C-alpha cells in the first residue's frame, strides 16, 4: 500500500495537474495552464501525494465566514479504495468547521460517497451552470 502524504499547497506544474485531471477523464484536464492558475486562486487546496506523484486533490472557495463550496475532488483511479477522497473531504470539513454551510455539487453516481461523508441531498434546489466543458 502506498504511503500517502497530504499537503496544503497551491503550486502545481501543468504536468501534475494534467495527469490527475485526465486520469479521471475530466475535460478540464485539457486546459492545464488554466488549472494551474485556478489552483493558485482557490482559497483552500489540499492534495495527496505518493512520493512525487499527485494522486488526489480537493479545492474549495468561500466567502470568508459563512459559506464554502467544494469545487474539485478527484483521486487518480489507481488510488481508489484507499480512503484518500474521504481524508481530503475530512480535511476540508475540519478547515470549514465554523462555517454555516459547506456545499458540493456531486455527480449522481457519486452521491453515495458524499452522503457517507456527511453531506445531504437537497430536494428543494438543483445545481445550474453555464459551461463550455463536456464533463
């Protein structure tokens, strides 16, 4: 089993970002230069590393006092079932423990994971967006 190290950093190479995002087939991985800048601009970024290999990441933005939004959570498929995603979520939950709302927009196939992490599905609202990405 890999010895995973968790880091609180915002500087990544485009190669690290591209490899991780494309490993989960996210179209945003085709824009690594933009993702590098995005990571620098997120308020909170935690990453998981197997040696010098970026294998997981969670990113959140917030209003500074009440509301936080988890935008990215991804774990390289080679590292699934190792509790990396759950650990990253727990790190964000601890970071925002004094906030009143922590929000994530989950793909339907991921609902069970997020519910097991303590999130609740809201029946009164639906996520909406305008995007040029295809995943």
